C-alpha cells in the first residue's frame, strides 16, 4: 500500500490500521514524492488525499492513471458532491470523506483489492464476451473496441462485464453497486460517474448511447448492437 497524506496524524492512523490488516505500507506527504514512490515500485493500491501541497491528489491520480491501473482510494475533507465526482472522474476507484472510520477504510481497501485481484486464473468465468466490435476477455482482463485496447479501470471493467453478461435487463444504481462492487451502502453517484466514463470509451456517440442506455426513472440497461456470444 502507498498512503499519501500531508496530515501526519491521519497518515499514521491509516498506516497502523492497514498494517494491522496485514498490508505492507509506505507513506508520502506530498504529490511529487508519491509519484516518485509509485514510479520506483508500483503499489497494489494507493490511499490518496485530495488536498496535498504542490501537486494535488487529482493530478496525482491523473498521472497514475496515465501509466497504470493501480487502484486508488481517495480521501477528501471536502463534502460537496462535485469534489467526490471529480475524484471518480479522474480514475479513483473509491473515496471516503473526512472524518472517516479507519475500520471502514480498511474494508473499502480490501473490497477494492478483491475486485482488482479478480483478474487471475482462479476466476471461474474465464470467457470472452462479444457484442459487435466490442470484446471483453475475463482471463486477460482486457477489453477491445474495433481491435483497439480500451483503457479501463478495474471498476469500469467490472461494470462493463456485468452489463455484457446481463443484456436487456434494467438495473437501478443501488442494484449495480451491490452486484458489481459488493456495496450495500455508499453514494450512488459513483455508478453515474462510471457509466458516463464507460460510455466515453465504448459508445461512438457518448451523448447518444446505443449500448449502455438510460432507463428513465430506474437506471441503466445494456442493449446489444451485435450478436453476443461467450466462449471458454
């Protein structure tokens, strides 16, 4: 784990709880040193404060996302939804608003790690999902559109796989949070943000989606545009 927070007390508490949960932890107090630490040795997950001296958390997340899909759990003292959404839009996998429970943070970290770790050979559903020019391979944890590799975060990949496995079924946001990420609580705007990000990567015209469509008053539905098949 890499913990990035300029508040020494918070960094110490987070580090202590993560170490108690069995993780090895490094810590940094600013964005520049965090990027250097990640470049030297990519962590399994980054706990990243939004408000940092110099390079802020949003820019750190952007730069991490430009070179890797390392999971990021963002911490912020800002309570406005726009700030949380910004973090998700630049690629954060989850977020917590300060003050937060260290135990909840550990649970969130473990949940994100489980999801990101679901790309190994022990996953039973190693199959390829196909919808027209869109292909998703669970074994390699890759998705392509017209032969071009899509840059997806772990959460975006899981969401895409779930939709492609359940064509024609409308899901509300609470159901998606529970079924895709195993959350029974949390801000449902995370689903809205990731649907929008996913549309930008898979839809020819994201503002007029033909695959990942909105079901007004309910949520979202996957409408296949080609013949969907699965293979071992």
